[in-house]
C-alpha cells in the first residue's frame, strides 16, 4: 500500500499560510517596534515625566504595553510561517518522490 | 527511364524494381527467401489489454524489450536527486545559520553610551527573533526527517532502489 500523494490544494494552503504568517508578522513586528520607538522618544523628550494629566500617562502606558505585545505575537508567528514554508517544501519533496517511484 | 531494358538501380533491391528478372538479377540476399505465401499473421493481440497486463508492473523500457541483461549497469539512467529535498535542506540550514548569527550579533558587547536608541531597541528585539529562528527550523527539520524515514519504510521500493542498495 503506497501513501497517497499530497493534494495540490494542501500545498497551496501551506504556501498561503507561510506567506501570510511571515509577511503579517513582519508588518506587526515593524509596527510594534515603531510604536516602542515613539514611546521611547516621548519619555526621552520629557525626561521621563508626563507633563499632561493622568490620561496621558495611561495612554502612554497602554501604547508601550500594546507595542510589546505586538512584538511578542509577531515573533512566534514568523517562526511558524517559516516552519509552514519548510513543511510545504517537504510536501513538494514527498510528491516528487512518490511520483518518481510510481513510474 | 533508366530501368527499361533490364537495368536496375544498384542502390536498391532489384526485386522491387521494374524490369526485375530473377535469372539476370540473381543477387544473393542476406535476407531469407520469401515464401510465395505470406506467413500467416500470428494471432497475438499486440494491443490487447491482456498483453499489457502481462508485462511486469515496474519494468522499465529496457526490461520490456529484454535488454536488461545486454546493458551494463553503468549505462542505465542514473536516479535523479530529489530537488525539493535539497532545497529543504538548504533552507533549513540557512535559517539555522541566520538565527545563530542574529543571536551572536545581538549578544555582542555594545557601548551603552551610544545615543542611538533606535539601534538599541532593534537589537533588543532581534534577541527574541534569533532563538526562535534557530529553533524552529531545527525542530521542523528533525520532525521532517522522522516523517521521511517513516514514509520511506512503508513506501514500495523500486527495483532500481534495490540495485543501488546492493
């Protein structure tokens, strides 16, 4: 009994998942770091003090936490995207091998 | 015509030319004499499905023609390397090297008095990317290798594989 060849739809799904994960995580990562830089600039320009009221302080805190979470989410997503791309390559290799053995 | 008067074109078999006379143009032929009665067509269904079914399932063209014994092993077409498997290995190693390089670069001692905060922030983020980039392909490669060995064990082996293993 020979194993079934992976369907083309599965390959397309793997490649689509890899592209979406890698590209999306890169976008999220860059956005998160940019926000972190903006927050950093804000703190540096005000010598670590918030000149406004309590709402400004909370807004800056929220932005800092949000950007940190963005980066935290982006990193494993990118790694998962690379693994999906490697999996798609593996499925291609499996298809090739089974096709040549069947001849 | 030049064939008139018993002359035949010497380039071709005189038996199939106009004006052929067996007494004049008795040329010894390497081919066997043709019988006046054509041989009956053997009742072999050349294109019948039964004849195809009798051929071995994995025999290649040389085996079907009975030329396997006549050809030395070196003249058989070599088995091609799976290009996707090579690409998989190259991509895994490249990602692994990239991850290690990112870790090494991020851990280089830096001058803390540097005023470029942007560089410092980016480098601190790269320290998070490096281990995952290094570990992900490593795990994927190991799992893929295990999967490959398992599938190779249950997949039918071709005669060429057995020849190469011998």
